[in-house]
C-alpha cells in the first residue's frame, strides 16, 4: 500500500484515533519495518508526553522504540538531517502554546514542519488523537489529515457496549485540554454512548 521502496520522494502518513486504539503500536510497526530495511529512522514526540519514559515512544503494551522528546516542532527540522523516515507520536500536543494568530499567519507549527520534511524527500509518519475528550478535532490533527497522502483511522472498542469506539471519554471533571492519562482517566466509547453521556451531562 505504501511506496517506501518504490521511490525516495517524501510523503505524509497520518495514523489517528481515540485513546486505546493502537495508534502508537501502528506507528511502531511501520517504523520497525523501515528500520528492518536499513532505512534511517528518527522518532520524535512532544516533551509534554512523559507518562512512561523520556526516551522511548512507548505504546500501552510496552512495545517501545527509542525516541527524542522535543520542545517545539521546529526542533524536528533541525534534527532530521540524513534520515529516510521521521516518526512523530502524540502530534496533537505539538505547539499548544503558540498563539493562534501566530499559528495562522506566521508559523503553522507541526503542519509546516511535516510539509517541509515531506517536500525534502522524507517519509513522515504522524500519529495522534484526532479528537479531544469533548469530541472536537484536536489541534493540528485536522490539517495534518487534510494535507497527508495517507490517513489511517484506527479504532478502540467501546467499553460500554462493544461497538467500535472513536471517542476518548474523560472520566474526571478536569476541563484542561492537555491532560495525560491512562485507564483511570479516559475510556474509549462509541458515538452512541458518547451522545447518551453528553445528553445526560447537559
Ligand atoms: Zn458504545
């Protein structure tokens, strides 16, 4: 499906979905495949995601791969010389503190970084949450999905009814947008269970 051996031309892949949908596992699978073919791989994640380990992109099943935490998306450009494949995990958290005006008119952060990398011939694989806990498209993810060549949506299973889940329902009352957590903080639920909950909370 992907063109990794056919061409050295760059392109962007996005892997998105809710919490517990296996985004990071899919990112790791693609990166390991590239490494196996002796391609030079670099992996980045925002410094904010320090749930498990500073150095690794770690999925929930501890299938780890070395990564570099970066303060801002601009650092990815500086650190991507001489690579074939760039992996970016938790992309939704990049550039949260950029002022909106700045993001729109001056620097679109991670979106521009991915475009520049792909334009320069690098395969870019970006993983992230497509929606926040309110069901709102998350930060740069909609624009990344729009500008990518390939978009893969992965799904969790609704813990309430067993349908495919694409919402990350927050189990606590905190309304902070950036809140890292695990099973005690979020649960994957489907459209119907989300709507039921949302109507109840209103
Ligand atoms: Zn459900």
